[in-house]
C-alpha cells in the first residue's frame, strides 16, 4: 500500500494575531509530502485538536513552546495512522497521537518534532476501542488538564467550586469531577441553552449565563458563601469578578486566560482585583498539563473508569474537513462550541 | 502614680479614601480617657507603627479585619506602657505591644480589642534590651513578613530574587535574608540615593531606580536570567513588568500591592500580564503575617540572632509626635521613607 500523495494540504501561519492586519492568519495551501528516510515514518492525520493554546502558538506570547514561525505549518496535536514506515516502533497501520500539525501528513521524525509520536493503547480483550474523540478529549490533554486543575484546587465537600467556560472541553469535565468530590459546583457559560445543558446534563448546581447583562449580580447570588476553588480558563472581566468572591485561603488554578491571549498587553483586560489574592491569602497556581506527563497514564485510567461507569459525561464537537480548522478555532474563542472541539481530517477507515 | 488625663488626643477616621473628597481623612481631636474597670488596664502609647495596611483599614477593601468605622479611632499597632491596671497579667509599668490605635491611651480590654495586648519579652540577663523600634520593625510584623515571604518564595543559590520597595521595612529585610540563602538579590527603589543605599549598605546585588524613565529596560538588564522569586509589595505597573520576567516555576509571595490600595477598582492599575503566571507555571501566594502567629516566636528568634551577629541591618525612620502620624503614613506611600516608619507618641522615659 502506498498512501502517499506527492502533495497534501496544510495551513501555514501567514500573520501573527494582533498586528492590525485583516488578512487571514493562516494560508490554506498545498505542500510537498516528504519522502520517508531511515528512522522516519509518515502519519496521515485523522483527527486534529484545536485549543486555546493554538492562539498562543500563533502569537509571540511567552510559553513553553516557541511561537510557530511565519510560513511554517501551524502547530497542532492530533491522531493519525502510520501509512509508510522505516522504523520498527511505528509500523504501518499503527494508530498514533502526537504533533501532527494542521496538515494532512506529518513526518514522524523524533529529531524534528517537539516530542515523539506515541502509539495509541490497544483496547483490552473484550472491551470496545476508545473512540479517537476521547483520546483527544476527556482521555487526552483536556481531560488531564481538568483532573489536574481539580486536584490542584482541591474542592472539598460543602465548598464552592467555580469554572468558567463550563460547557467547554476542560470546564465540563472539571465540574463533574469537583461535584464527585462533594463540592457545590457553579459554572459560567455563554447563553441560556448552554447553561441549561451544564445544569441538566452535566449536573452542575448552578450556571451563570455570561450573556445576561446582569451576570455579575447573578454570579454573586450563585455563590452566596463565596468561591473556595476556581479552575480559571477564561481570564478577562469574568476572572476579575470571580476574584471579588474568593474566600480566605481560596485556591485558583490558572490554566488559561482565553480572553487575554493577545501578545500586545494593551489588548488584554487590565485585571484590577488581584489585591484580593493578597487580602484573602489565596493561591494562584499556573498549570501546564505537559509538565505532568509522568502522571498521564494514571490520570487517564482514572478518567476512563469514570467514563465507563457513567460518572463522567464527555462531549465532542467535531468539525468536518481540515479546511474548516480556522473556523473550528473561532468556535473555541467565540464560545459557540460545546465540549471538546475537534477537526476530522480523514476518516480512519477510508482506503482500508 | 496616676498618669491618666481626663482627655487625650486621637486621630478619628473622618472620610474613606477614594471618595473624591479633598478633606483630610483623619480628624485630630481630643477624646475622653476611659475609666479602668475590672479586668481592664490603661496603656499609654509610646511608639506607633504606620503601614501599608493602615490604608486598607481606612478603606472598604475586603480584608481579615473590618474597615475602621467612620468616627472611630484609627486602627494601629504599637508599643506602650501600662499606667493603670485592674488585671494581674498587665501590671502597672509593664511594656506591651498591641492594637493601641492612633491615640495616646488605649483601654486594654480583651473583649473589646481584636487581640489582647502582649507583654514585651524581658531582655535576658546580661543582654541589652531590644529597642522598641526593633519590636515594631525587624523583630515585629514587618520582619516576620519578610521572613515568611522569603521562606514562601524559597530563593535558592544562583536564582534571582526580586523585591520592590527594597529600601522599605519589608523589602530591606527580605533582600538581606534572600542573599544569605545565596540568591542574587535585585531591588527596586525610588531614587538613586535609595538605590545606592540598598546596594552599598544592605548588600543587594543590584537596584533599579523606579524614578528613572528607563526603569523597565534597567529592570530587564538587571535580571538577565529572569526572576525566579518575587516578594511583591508594590503591585501596579512595577508588578506588571516583573511578571514579564518570571521564569518557569517562579514563586511570588503577594504581601501587598501598595499601588493598588483603592477600594474603587477603577483607580487601581489594570494588571495585563498575569497570563505569564499561567504560561510560566508560576505560583502566586497571598501572604498575611497574622495567619502565622504560632511561628512568631521562632521567627523573631531567628531574626534576633541575625541582628545580633550583624548579618542583618535594620533601619527605622521615626517621626516625632502623634499629630504627624498622617504625614508619616504619606511617607509609606510616596516612598520618601527609609526602613520601618514609626511614630513616637510618648517617650518611654518621661514622667518616670
């Protein structure tokens, strides 16, 4: 079998955000498919994860990975299948996860990539295979982020746990995990439909619709005893209001600040209530999931158990076609998505 | 001996800050000296501490203590002597520390005060008595705050420790303690005189003059390897710049944010770089010294050892006369003071 076309499609980074240009940030084009040399394999992308971090990669915000170079293929994490191989650990047909990029084919060359591709675990005998969507969602980096965020903020029975973007990939999982610990769980989400979903389907105790002009007062009313633990993904005005509700000794896990992913600080929200962290002796802890790779196996096992026994509900929002990846990323930021947002690049079965 | 006058002078809170009034915040007036009932004693104030927290007490910023009521005596911590007593634990002549208030006499009544007065330790046989200034400075809450702040940010040999208000009560002690641990210590202070003092007298490795229009670039140059540990007392624009220099895993102790002590959030600096805490996986820990009273004895012993053997230099700036307490507080905020700022209310020896 030779699945390798001479050229394939990719999104290249054309401009950085926040530079005032109205041109698209990405250029959708054809690039040559690389030849497979010794110690290399070729992976065909099936599913691509789009995340808040994608925006960081495009910008010059300081992070653990360097910004994507202008003209380079956009960085992204995905799942694919090995279609050509000259290395024993990645045989043809193996299904793998790794930095596929926003493109149809990626060369699996450990010397060139930030980290090696990993072969997806085989299902145990007699169990159903884990859907790829889960491997990039609740059993992937977003689920692990939610787990670590809940663990780090340690919500206890009777305490109030808050998560913004409650219908999103991280928030939806985190709220369910915090509730399992006995905390009162309050979410913030965009729109009354989403809020109903968060309460009725995911079991949150309350949800604040941030599209309601009175959202600040509604948040206050939904947290009558204050906020003891906050998994922060939103930043901006919402986080500023959350800070006014924290209790003495509150724990905040700072996973992201979607509202503030601008390299130009002047475009970010000016946070005015951090003084509450001093006065309330709170702790704000920056959390990056990839620092904790030694715990991934343990955490995904815990999440898989909960997914299987029904304690945890996982939601995906799959956008079809790599050409639609920029639109999928917009959904991450405009809050129109629900759960983990993914892009289907190739069906995993075609050509088989 | 009866030292009790019928009336004494006090500063009463007249207005809250940030209300747009140009009237003085405090009213300097006479109040009746209370009679001493059973279980009470009368303390004559000798030295009064003025602190950034004084501003918090005047305002309606949420804190561990309620705001001072309008018309009430301004809250303050000081040292005094018992001049009348109907309780055995506070005999006449005893020198005590506690919430004296900004007034000449305070009734030591445990039911009415936030915490009881404490008798100052007697000097050990053969050692000199600790000057009262030390008991309110390096061996009091400011020194303990510096100790806890350094402990909490854990600067290690070769790391860079930063403290703003480096010539101030907390900063001057913290920098010396961090240097003892082997860290490279960088201070920020207002004016080239103060910066020279911080480097030449206190032994800091570098000092950034925040009055220099190029202070941002100077800070960058003074921290070529970034900032690993920050004891934050300043807030405002300085903290915002410090955040752009933090290294992965940086530790920040948020002790105060002098620039941001406004009850009206709109008057505070809008902090734009907290996203760095997420991206750098830093920890920001709010620290309130009074939460750690079980450790005061241990920590003051450690500080006293260093004061005695010369490892630690302590500086006070004593303003004479209770009437000048508001001006002394201004010095805390305008940065014209050096070291711990105190107000001498009564000499400890007059009338003896």
